[in-house]
C-alpha cells in the first residue's frame, strides 16, 4: 500500500543525487545490486549476531538506496524488463536475509523460539503475498489489494528490531505479531481478489503452475 508512495517520496528527495548518478553512467541495475548486497550484509553480519539496532539501521539505509533505482531508470529514459525482474528478485533476497537473520539469532543466542517462529511465518506470508500477485497478473487478473505489502513488512520488522536493539522491551515481539496477523489478512485479501477476478474462468491454456 505504501510502496509506490515511498518510492516516489524517496525519488523526489534524492532527485539531485539521481541526476548526478545518471550523468556518471551509473545504471539502475547497479543501484539495485548494491542496495541488495548492503542490506543482506547488514542482516547477516549484524542482526544475525545480535546487533539489532545497527543491523536494522544498516538494512534501512540500503533499502532506501534500492528505492533509487526506479527514479534513476526514469532519469535515464526508462527501465528494462530485466531490471524489473532483477529488482523483484533482489527484494525477495533481502526479505529472506532479514527474516532469516532473526530466525538465526532467536534460535541461538537470542533464545526465543517463539520469535523465531514468528519471523519464519512472516517470511512465508511475505513470499505468499508476492507470489499470489505475480501469479494472478501472469494470467491476467489484477491483484493490487493488500493490508501489508513489502514496505509495511519492512517497516514493522525493522522498526521492531531496531527499537529492541535500543532496549525497548518487546518491540520486536509487537512488530512480528502485527506483521504475521497483517500478512495473513493480506494473503486472504489477495486470494479473494483473485477468486472474484477470475469469475470462474479457466486458466489460459499456456499457463502452467510455477515451480
């Protein structure tokens, strides 16, 4: 719900930087990969080892960097099909790194298996949320509904993680519980939207289940 607005706001804020990057020959794909690698490093090297505040802070910085790719693509005359697929793939990789890092920490030194389970459920629901939309649009059914999309997921998990790192009790607990509840609602919303959009029609003959 907030993703497009967030990207637009970041794009406006960093417009001068985007112009400089475009003149320097930096491509959107370079920005995407850099943001992805930085965010994954912050998750794996910091969050997974208990440095929750600095891990969340680092991931957030690189996620904002990744949001520049769309603005840079427009500044260079438009994006590419490969860039769109790369961006979506890298988003999934960052999500997996963040939630996987929390699972690693809370099944180890963090010592809280319930939070590890919630993080795992958050990852699974996020994957389902993205997959339903991609699969629906692949067979021509719009699926733009959802209470908790990727931007909201990251806000909840990174805010909760960062505040816990600063010593605020149960902040990550609240963030993960809200994320799981909202993620379950979002999956249900998208299934209902696809059911309504399909109107009983058969899937296109060329369409096969994704593996």
